[in-house]
């Protein structure tokens, strides 16, 4: 999107610095909301450099970097950290080191907005809850020391009960096309109204889901044992499970997040060109199923 274009002002003069963008990011998705194990904030880049073109992505993959640098991006905002675990080398012979080298050589900054983007109002799970039309939404796990509406995951109610099958179709239609599709546990004719969601891997929140009395839980990366145990304990009843692409569940957030950042920077008089990456970073390419 273009923000506050003025014909008489050169774009570069009105572009924010990386530091200006970091201030806006801190306002929208405060680092204080990030989980203790997380690594958010600036990964590469100089605060004083200009950031006229900003690209949002779920993952800082090589293909995303190709796209960003071909466009002339001066900053990438990635949901997932490039360097979550400590490293002792950023040699370009490794794929992460290669990304770091390409960023620095091109003068492109990289910033991570991860669990701070999950927890914040307007964050990943909020966007998912909004897209599904949930009402009276609250966090599944409120943030320690945060506002009551901040925290991981969300739970809320549909306007009217629908079948699990129809609800799963609605979830499927919202998300980008990925090879793995959408997996559902539960009878497709069962009615659901109360819905819990967690963008990304959410199987650590099952106790919260049960406590919330959700009929169905939408999240990603559900592993066999946690999912099996939830379904056995439920004896065929709720909570039903909808397992979606990790990438897809977080991709929904990119456009509203890009819009929000553009709004904050625009309100401060900065001109920016902010885009969402067109690269699908879901790692799966095809799936085999037994058929109907
Ligand atoms: Zn994630």
C-alpha cells in the first residue's frame, strides 16, 4: 500500500528509518508480550538506515529473500525467527548464514514479530477469530502482566450453531491452499458454536481449551499423542479438533499486520510501501490419502 504520497516530497526523504519502524512495531506488538523462550526484534540491520519498502512474511526463507531483494525491500518483517536458537557461526555456507549475508550485502533489515504478534490485540489468533466471525472473544491463556484481552490463543462464539463439517469448510476456505489441507477429528454432523483458536502450534493449550468449554479447537501441528488423548477423553464429544497448516494459520495475520504498521507510520508522516510476500512457505508439497 502507499501511505501519504506527496508529489512534492521525494519518497526517500519521507521514508522512516529502521529505528522509526521498530518504534511503530513496539507500539503494535510490544516485545514485553513475547514468551520468555522467544527471540523477537531486530535480527539484522542498522537503525539509522531508511526503510522505504517493507515486506511481511511468515518465514524468512531463501525464496522470500529472492522476492524481497528483487523488489528492493529495505526491511523484512518475519513472524518466525531466523535465529531462535543461539548460533556460533553465520558463515554463508549454512542456509541461515546465507540469509544473514544476503540481508547485509543488500542493506535489508530483518525484524521478528513472533509471540508478541501472537499475544497482542489484533495478533495472529485475534485475526483468526475475527475471520471466523467469533463474538465475545477472549484469550485462551491471558498474558502475564498484559491487558485482559492480550494472551495466547482466543475463544469466542459463533453467531449460531453450525455443523462441524460446515465449520471445517469455512476454515478451509479462509486459509491459503496448502498440500496438507485441513484435518478434522469429530463427527461432521455434530453442532459447534463455541470455538477456540490458536495460530501456529497449539497443542500445549489443551487444558485451556477444555476449561473454556469450546466445542471445537482450530490450531496447527497437532501431534498424535496429545490429539489422541483429547479425543479419547472426550469419548466422541467435544472438543473436536481442526488441524490446519501452521503457515496458513499465521499467513492470515500478515495483511492486517501490514495495514496496521502502514497506518501507524502514515500517521507519523512517513511514506512507506508495505507488501505481503506472495511466497507459500508451508514445507509440504503433496499428500497421499486413501480416498473416500
Ligand atoms: Zn508459528
